[in-house]
């Protein structure tokens, strides 16, 4: 006998409560969509987030810290959303997927990103800080794509990827196509260029002497001059 449909409504799951940190980041990004980075203060952030200045100070010491937290938050979302079926793809395809997932996550914050890019173009100090955040973030993106990001070689790769991503980001900001055709083409083109650059870096690193080799040469040179004590590295 068929069961009669129940009149009972499915239980409503409670709305997740945002932490103070999340509320501050959300308020900051909303303000950044409206005005320049350098015009945003913690008084406005506290008001928009519905928090006190003391609560804001407990979480962050500067607006740069809030920006860095937003970047790290996006990193975590990208890393958590990695599809398992990309594992067998070549590195370029894995990177393509990772960076497109990042852009998809940034879609609700496009106005804020546009504002930030304008502020970076006017401020060398902000540009320097943003680059450091971008390089750290791209090391995680490389790792998510199973591309080695460790050591000096990984740092060079991350810096190159940060520059590459920045160029694609500027295309994305102007791409009004729902399918992001221009962005997809730009990312594919930049990754092809980056693949050639990584090959050059790998070739170059083969010829860069190791620190141990430099120390050995210094000891030999020092020995030839008649000094037996080691030179501090």
C-alpha cells in the first residue's frame, strides 16, 4: 500500500553563524566594491559588520591583514573544491582548472577586485604587499595542481604564476560574456607561455651552483691562501 504524503515539513537546518573574522572580511569586501582600498578604515568596517572596534582589533591589526585573510579564505575554498577526476590530467590542464575555479569564486567580488586593481596601480607599497600575498597564494595553487612549489624553483614558479594570473585577472574584469570566452582564451594562452617559461627555469636551475658547491669552492680558495679555518657561510 502506497504511503500517504506526510504533512510534516522537513526539518530546517539552522543558518550557520558567521564568525567575527568572516563578518569583517565580508564587510571589507563590500566596502572595497564601493571605494578605494586606501579610503577604508576600521570604523566603517566595524559599522558594516555590526561589530565593535575592539572586536575588529581582536581579529586584525590592519586592512592589509583583512585583505590577506580574504586571499587565504579563497585559497581554502579552491583547495576544498578540487575535483578528483583531474588527477590524471597533464599539469597545464590541472592548473587551468585550479585558476578557473579561483575566478569562479571571485565572481561575487568582481567590483571589489576591480577597485583593488586600481588602488594597486596607484600605490607601489600596496603593489609590493599584494604581490607577496599573490606569490604565497599561487604556491598553494601550484600544489593543488600537483606542481612542485617547494624551494627556490617553486618560488620562481609561484612568482611567474602570480604575474600570469594577474594578466588573466585583468581580462576577466572586462569579460562580460557569461561563458567567459575571452578569459578562457587568455588563461590558455598565458599557461602555454608559462609552460615555456617553466622549461626555461628548469634548464637554468641545472646550471645554478648549489650553496654547498659555493662553500666548497670558498674552502678551496681559502686553503690555497694558507688559511685553515672555515669561512662562515
